[in-house]
C-alpha cells in the first residue's frame, strides 16, 4: 500500500535526475516480460491466444498461471519453466540504474534501506487511519480490490496515495470515477486518478491506445471501476 515507487523516491531526493529514471525504466521495459509474453516468445502460444489470455486476466480474479493452463493449453511444468525464466531475468529499477551507470550498488542499497523505512511508516499511518473509518473492513476490501485491478489492467504496480471518506474533495490534477454498491449496505467507491494513469488503464482495458480525454477513454476506465464494484459486492457480502 506504499505511496511512492523507489524510482520516484530517488528522483524526489535528487539522487538521480529525470533522464536517469527514464533510462532505467526503458531498460526495465526491454528486459522484463510477463508470463504470456514469454510464452509467445517461446512459441507456446500464438498472438491470438496472447490477446485472449490478457483479456481474461484483466476481467477475472484468476491467477495468470491458471489462465495460461486453461486457455493457453500449457502444462503446469511449462508454466513453471516460464516462471523460473521470468525470475532469473527480471530487472529491478535499482539494478537498471546500476546497469546504466547512474548509481553504484552501494548507493542503491543505502537509499533502498531509507526508502523502505519511510514507506513502512507511511503504510502504517494509512492503515491506522483506515481503522477509524466507518465500515473499515468494507473500505479496506474496496481499497485492496482497486489497487489489485488497476495493477492487473495496466500490467504494473499501482501505488495508493490516500484514502478519504470526504467525497466532495477532489485533488488537483485528478479525474474522478465512481461506482455505487447497493446491498446490505449502501456504498459508493470513488477513485481519483491522475491523467497518465487514466490513459494506461484505458489502453490496458481496450488493448490499444486511445486519445486522452476522449469518451472512449472514460468508458474504458468506468468499466474497470464497475468490475471493482462487482468484486467489492462479493467481498463485502463475505465479510458480512
């Protein structure tokens, strides 16, 4: 539930500049592949199957490993080999910065320790605040599902900035999306996203880029929020 990525922390601390971060992110993009992408590279699935698998992954709670077996026709052994290859080749942001000559391994280790301590404190502060929100269990479930599904749709980790019950407050440079949940209780999930994340969510949901601010973009993000709302209904019923 941390609020800042390690690369953002280093940039804010002036340990690196914007060009160094962009270079490291590009190195990650060229090195890190999802399990379906690795399966495609190895000829285990074709492009049509890849697209179908990614749609199912975005629209369900099933692990990608299960979808690869059920829809991609892969065996458990093949999925395990893909996982091993992914783990062995995965490039983290710190390693990418070292590879690019922007920081030393010692500098990464020192900054990472400070970052983890800071993020741990912020996480604890957010969790403590959530405990005092009315229907805190339902709120926690909605928060977890929101982060979970946004990450699945965009294909990368998503960080939580804050949680609030003040529905009338919209932070600057944010776009608002909401979904009402009616059951034993009556809730409305309100998610405020920065425009770059809105674009990522929309393109991840649709499978292609859309014009920023277009109605299609908003419709795609609303569909994700509806998905979160549906899952939240089920989770809240389980909580009772």
